[in-house]
C-alpha cells in the first residue's frame, strides 16, 4: 500500500514518511501555501457573492413591488380609458345625430313630428351600424 501526498501527488511507502515530507519538503510546502491562499481567496469571493446575492434579492423584491404597482396603474388607466371611450362614443352619437336631424328639419320646415321621429330613428340605426363597423375594424 502507498500513501499519496494530496498536494504534490508524490507517493510514500508509509504514513510517517508522508508526514515528514509534508512538514519539510520545500516544493510541497510551497504548494500547500498556494492551496491555503487559494482557499482564502475562494472564501472571500464566496462572501462577496453572498453579499451580492442579498443585495440583488432586495432589488428584485423592490422591482416586483414596482411591477405590481405599475400593473395596478395600467388596469386603472384601462378602466378610465374604457369609460372615457364610452362617454366619447355617446357624445359623438348625440352630436352626429343632432346635426343630421337639424339638417333634415332645416331642409323641410313643414315636416310632421312623426316624420321627424322616424328620420331620427333611422339616423340612430345608421349611426349604431357605423360605430359597430368602426369597432370591428379596430
Ligand atoms: Zn507533497
């Protein structure tokens, strides 16, 4: 059975020569100090990495909160937008209809009320149709 030095990979016939080697062989001692230095460096890097991780985690959590708030703002704005669109559509509908009816009445001042209502209804129908067409084209 042979015993291998974990630093320089040299093999020895027994444990005590391996132990003497590790304590005295200059080349091996140099390798050992390099390994220790590497371990210290690695430990420092690991600590830094953990600190960075904690920092990034807090940034990430803050960003999640910001995204939540932005989503809420967006849905609020969407609701407002829908409500404003509906109001706008209503106003447009009323305005266009009034203009059309006024034009018809002005063109024929002797028109009966029934005829005005019939024309008004026809205008409303046409307006609804054109609004639906506009919506389907969006
Ligand atoms: Zn060695």
